[in-house]
C-alpha cells in the first residue's frame, strides 16, 4: 500500500490512528510503519502534481493493482436519517 495525499499532516494523523488499530493489519510493528506504508505528497486535482508523483510511485512498484480514492468524511453528532 502506498498513500498519496495532499497533506502530510493528514497522513501523520492517519498513521496515529493505524497505530491504535493494529488488528487492521496495516502496521506490522509500531517501529516500521513509515517503511510499511510509504507516503507520497500529491494533489490529484493538479496534473503536474500527479506527473511528479509517478517517479516516486515507481520507486515502490512497477504496477498499480487498486486505487482507492477517498475525499474524506464529515463527522457529525446527529444520527443518520
């Protein structure tokens, strides 16, 4: 798994969450998470940012099997309708 995101801060936040949820299997150990889940800064709405990310992705893999696009979620205190 390789994570592409606009914000390194949000990736750091996700890392903290993954550390608290070891049963997800994303993290082999707390010490190697940065190596297990590489982060590449990329704004998918900017073609130049995507172009610049390609060589970084190629450092880890020669193909992409799956792409998950997640624009985020909005948390609210109101119950679902």
